[in-house]
């Protein structure tokens, strides 16, 4: 009811229901970005694109700059341009063969392009070099990739991730999704409950990044 009252007040103040709706959306967006974190940042994609253009200009004249290639690849991964990111990672790989991060990111690019076999091989290679690479995130991404065809394997990956990162709400939430897919409703409900419990135990500075999964878990409960 309060939302309708607020909308009516804004429509009266602006003289336009459409303008009132725009103002209301902006207000909700600002509140979400400040306190909740469900909506993505509006400015982040523009900043990434600007940095990416800068790096590509730099690499045209500094073709052996491995650090710039890695940063370029990571920005491309954030933009979901996995095939292009893979090209930069493969250029950096001869210099970074001992880097678990590079092997993981290469594996992620293969997974996202549908090559589950090579993707998993590269990720396992990264984990062999460093079982805690990217705070265990490789287990999470591998679980997402195989969940459709191999839900039991996905659940095992998520349990490994949870052991490495017991304070991750996303791990418990994803585990709940996998159990739901397996038809294990009791286990799914317990995973969602644990998601909320983990969130409540987190320090304030950590809660913002985990809030989205806690809210989704609370809704699924």
C-alpha cells in the first residue's frame, strides 16, 4: 500500500505518471546499490569498456606485455566474451605455465564455450597447482557447467567448494539448486537454510556481496 501512496505522491509532484515511475525506479535502484546489491552497477560496464580499449591500444605497441594481456582477458571474461579472452590467455600461457589462475581462467573460457572436457581438464590442472586458487571458485564454476548433465558430480564439486569457503552464501545456495534438481527436497531446504544462517554470521563488510544469495535462498525456503 505504501508503494502506491508513494507513486501517487510522486505523480502529483511531477505531474506525470511516467515521470513518477522513472523517479521511483531510480530511488529503488539507489537503495538497492547502497544496501542490498541485487541490481548490477550501471557504470561498471562503461568503465570496463574504457579500460579494455586502453589496454588494446597499449598492446598494439607492447605486444609482449603479459600483465596487460591477462588484464585484457579478465575484462573480456567479465563481459562474457570468452572466445576472445581465451586468445589472450593462450598468448600469456607460455610465460605463465605455473599460474593456477591462468589455467583456471582458460578452463572457464572453455566451459563457457561448451567444451566441458577440456574445460574440466584445465580447471583440474589449476587445482593441482593450487587447491585454493581463486578461493575455490573453480569448483563452483565447474559445478554450474556440469549440473545439467551430471548433477551428482556438480553436488560433489559444491561440497568441495564449501569446505574451502564455508563463509560463501553462493556455495550453499548453488548446492540447494543442485539438490532441487536431484529431487532431494529435504537436502535442498537444508542448504537454503544454511545459506541464510551463513549470511547472518558474516561481518557487515562481507554481507553486501553475499546478500543476493541469502535473499534468493530465503525466498526458496
